[in-house]
C-alpha cells in the first residue's frame, strides 16, 4: 500500500519537493533529538548526584564539570536545530499555544540547570552545608530533570496541540 | 507474509483499539518513547565517547560503564514497551514501512555489536580500564554503537513522517 502511494506521489510535480523537505525535517529533528539526549542524560546524572543517589566516588562539582561541556554543547545544538526547524514549522510554530508552554518550561529548565551548575562551581559542598540546603537540593535536582522531561513532552505535543488545547467553538 | 499477518492481527486487539481511539494515548506514549530513546542514546553515547578516548578520560571504563548502564537498560525497557504499544494501533502499516524496517535492522545490529563487545572485548577490560587509549576492538565497537543508535533515531523520526494513512 505504501508503495502504491509512493508511486502515485512520484508522478506528481510536488514529489521531489515534498520528499526532500520531509527528509530535511526528519534529519533536523533527529539531530534535535540526539542533542537533547546529551542534555537529558547530563542533567539526569547531575540530578541523581545532587540527590545523593549515585556517583558518590566523585565530588558533585567534578561530576558537574565533567558533564557540563556535553550539556551545553548539546543545548547549543538543540537551539540551533530548533531555530532552523521553527522557520519551516507552520502550525507547529509560534502560533501554536503548546509552543509557548514548551518555551516557558525550557527557560525554567535552563535557568535551574545553570543555577545548579553555578552553585556547584562556586562551592563543592554548597548543597551539603546545612540541613535546609540538603533538603532543597533533594527538591531542586529532580525538579530540574522533570522540567527538561516536561519540555520534551511539550515539544512532541506541538504536533497534537488541538488535542490538548481544543478549539473553544 | 506470516509475519505481516501477525502484525495485522495485532490491530484487532483491545489494546490496539485503545491506542487508536483514545485521543491522549498516542501522544502520551509517544512522549515517553521519545524521552526514553533520548536517554538510551544519551547514556550509551557517553560510554562510547569514553571508549573512544573523547570523554571522561580520567575515569575508569568500568566506572563509566556502571554509571551509564542502569540508565540505558531502564530507558531501553521503557522505549520497547511504549514502542510496542505505539505500533499496535496500525501494526500492519508500520511493518511494511521501509524506515521502520531499517530501524529494526539497526537495533538488531546494535544488539549484535553489544554482544560481541560484551562477550569478547570486555573480557580483557582490566588491562585497559584506566587507559585513555582503549584497544582498537573497543574503539570500533564504540563507533559502530554510535552509528547504529544515531541511525535508529533518524529512522525512528522518519517513520513518523512516512508511515502511511495516519487515521488518528
């Protein structure tokens, strides 16, 4: 059946354009997804270290520094591919209410990630000095990871925004 | 042909009907699938980059292996469960989709590469555990792993654009 559709499309004038643009979109999105994989895993590692769940053989600062370059290089790639994708996004772009949700979540995630990394760069023991800070770290670290997960969800749901934001009429 | 029939039979199950008919089922499953695939590739890439001498060079290979694999296997399990559920709705269309077939082949290739690395190359890990320069077999395994998993993501995303007649 797919072959029939492809054969039929192959005889229309749009064929080359549609094929190449879908391929370009799929490839750009793939890079977007792969780079986001680096971000998610890096944030995940820093989060579980701050929660004291893993990686105790290494200081939180050292671990944060080890993953920092991958986190921010991934982030840069995500932003670049995201901007290019946005130019051809149509209904999935700026007019999409889910896009505003995604951006809000993303900015919160970036700010919290940068704040956690900055605090660790300033003082290895920053999140262990007082009981209050220890408790706060156990709250902020998973929150940071969850904000990134929510950003990815909103990103995927750009394609389904009418399901999540049904038209009022 | 029998395989295609089996895939088509999956579409008649109650689970498949739920995935097709509930407006939130597909988007929610898909989001979990994307997140888990990101974590599979992001985590395994860190081990591959260590084997290539690019990342975490001052850390033992076994240490990186231990910190990465719980993420990889947990995320992989979630991605398989969500992936299977996602395809039930129109299993026949996925089974006959070229990009889906390529994705399955690349995953199988990644599995074979992992098995060869684990059962052969890994046996001598204590000889090169702390070394920045790992043996050629380990580097090749790492390059293959990166290539296969990048291919899996590209084909996976491509499936979404090419699978025919999406009714929901």
